[in-house]
C-alpha cells in the first residue's frame, strides 16, 4: 500500500464522526413461526437488532451491557470489517477477547475504513443462532450513488427451538437438527426444519418492496442465518450485481442470486417504465440446505413478496393495471424459472471494480483439508487437517503478543510458532506481507461456507477433487495430483471474505498477510464451527508486538471472568 494512502487511512477516523449505539443484550421469548415460543438473544429487548449505518471515516462505537439470563459472556463480531490495527475489537470469543462479562459493560470502538454491506453477530457460543445478528451498512461520502434508493434485505433461518448451552461442552449446543438418532422416531418436520425470516419477519409475511416507475434501486441482500442458503430473484426486472461481501464489482446481469451463510450481494434493479400501469410484480426467496434431508415444502421452502408500484391500487384492477407475475397472489408461490435460468450467479465471473490484479505466486501455501465424522443420523465432529478445533482457555491474542508464556523460562521475545497456541487451536503463523495461498479441499458430503476474519481473499481457482467426498480423511494436498482441476484463474479475480466450498470440491484462495493479528478461518455454519471446523491464522506476530496495545477495558473484562491475563 502506498505510504500516502496509509497516512490517509490513519487520518480517516479523526475526520469522521463517532457513530454510537448503546445496546443491552438480554434474553426474551419470541414466537417467530406462530407455533413455537422460544428463547432468543435480543438487543434492547427486540429481535432482530437495529440496522446499523455509518460512513467511511467514522468510528463505530458499540456499547454493550450484558444482561443475559444464562450467565454467559457476550460480544459482537463486525463481519467483513478488517480491524487493521484493532485486532482486539474483532469480537471472536476467546480468540481476540474474553467477551463482555455477565452484568458488565464494554465498548467496541471500531475505525471504519471500508464501504459496503457488512453485518454484526455474536461470536460467543450460539448467541447469533438465537438472534444476535443484524446488518451493518457503510457508505462512502465521497461517492455519488447511481441509484435512487437503497433497500436492505436480511435473510435468516429461524429454528423452532433455541440453541441452548450444554454443561461440559466446549461450546454451546447446535441448532435443531433435521435428523434424529436411529433409535428415536423423527418428530414432525415443523419441529426439525427452520423457517425463512425476511427483515425480521416470518417469510410467509414477506414485506413489500415499494418501487416508483423509472427509478433504480440498490437491494442489499444478506444471509445472516446460521445454516441455510438462500436464493433471490425478482420477476420481470433486470438485476445487476454491483457488490459482493463489501467489494464493489463491475456490473453483471444475473437472473438470480445465491447467498451462502454470511455472504452479502448488492444488486441494482431498474423499475419498469412501461406505458401501461403495472399493479404488482413479485420477488422470490428460497431457503435450502444440503445439511438437512430434502423435503418438499420444508427444504427447499419458497417465499414470495410483492413489488408494489407507487400510485397503483393493489386491490382494484378497475384501472386496467396488471399483475406482472401471478394472477392469483393468494396461491402458494410457484418456483420462478429465474432460479434455473442461464444467467446463474457465480462469484468467479465477477470482476472487482478496482481491478486489483491477481497477486503474485504465493510465498507460502497451506493445505486446509476439511472432513467430518458422521454417524448414520448425526454429525459427531468436524476437522481441518485432522484436528478438531477447541477454544483456548486464554484468548490467543495474548499468546501472540507475548503476554503469556507456556513455559516460565521462555523469554517474552521468543519467536511465535503455531505450537505456542496449542495443537487444538490449529494455528499457522504468517510472515508480514507474505502472499498466502490456502488450498481448501472439502472431503465432506455437504457445502461449507468458509470465512476468513481480517482479510479479503482472491478466489483463484475452483474444481472437483478426483476422489469426491467419499473419504473422511483424504490424501489431497496442494502439491499432489489427486484432483481434477477446473481452472478459473483470471487477471482480476474476485475477492470475498466468505466462499462456498461444495462437497468433493476445492478452492484456492490467495491474500496478502498485511493485517497483523490473530484471525479465525472457519466454517460459518454455526454447528460445524462448534464441532471443530476452524483454525487460526496468526499474521505477523512480530509486528503485532510493536503496534498493538491491548485496551485496559478489554483486559478488565477478562479479569472479571477469572481468565488469567497479564
């Protein structure tokens, strides 16, 4: 990065405003599907959390008060926010913080140097599964938008029963599974499958999209769920992708968009300009997952909402207006052809607007071999390179900073190696500014949305493993030849922070280790991460020790919870 640009980025927080939110995190009862009243994690007594908006150059201040009845620590991760220089505000429980102790308060103060669509969610136990999640939109005041209005659309999977802590487990329990043990009869589907939630409401009551003729709208689509994927399409309107995961893209026409867990996509939609008045069109949202068995009406499950044009009476056709899509809107929605149309969304076909070129050949490559241990009816454990991740007893950031030593005779300035963090943390130490490549091979039988904290990676290559997903421990490696390549290398590869890796497939990701800190790389399906599908990338610990000074307020939270930190 040019020195002048570095200086400008450092000055941005001083030029911007302090955007402050005061939030109490507590437990409430919620009945999202009209059938199951269940425990949820609320912000100021409500689910979902409020939309958070700010501008590039602002400092986002999130003051949290932990009033949870469960006695757990809490916290927030700003998903997609780099936190360069403020690794301690990444919000990853027992990695970069101890969390906000019960009945105490803590403030995150995050300098915002990016623009785009991001989100906030809990990173302690299963709190985000239970509702601690919401959208974060950052706009750049220096940019002139080429659209008339901006709509945020969040898609969540909401399970019929809460995910509650289980004593003795290293994490909270997982979301309700759609399977049961071989000896236990399956409960009815309504007890096993999640519903889709759109902007905080049951998808069966999908909100209207209000359009005006000839206007252009930006739809910010976010999958803030914990397990399921979503498809989105809008009838009789063109969609152009202009952003993915906070990275602006050159416009690309698509018929539909697929969102894996934690992914975000912005599309521009041009309202119709027909001479004849248009009464109503439809948009469609489909929730689906390969984690659960397919079952018509439940997986996949289709929802639709109305696109309503201003000035038209939606209950009276006497003026000659027409329904563009479905003459009988009260019938169950029909799956739109757009979901299977030729212009299928594929992030490999996107080009970043800044046209950042492909990074040079990597200085280091790490194999990330994903596998799982499954019984006939349940998932038992997940692994990266044969290791099932377990949280440390002391946040890893303290280990990287040299505040803690596993051996009293070890000098504080000793070189940091992966073994220092403990085998179950599965840590890889990266040199400052090295180009790093991750060869991610999924030998499991389901899709994994893999998320990297603190960086955006280029999607360099994608293909199918020659052995598929038949082996739980597979002999794949970046240096071997036991895979069939479908090379997708481009001059300007797309960058994202979350990528879908299908069963029996691989991706090759490339990024520069330019953000000193301890960063998680994990599957964003909550249960998979809880069962071990995570690892740590410790970027430039030598630079960390020179540039990162842990806030006293964060250390105080550790002491309140009895965590031994320096």
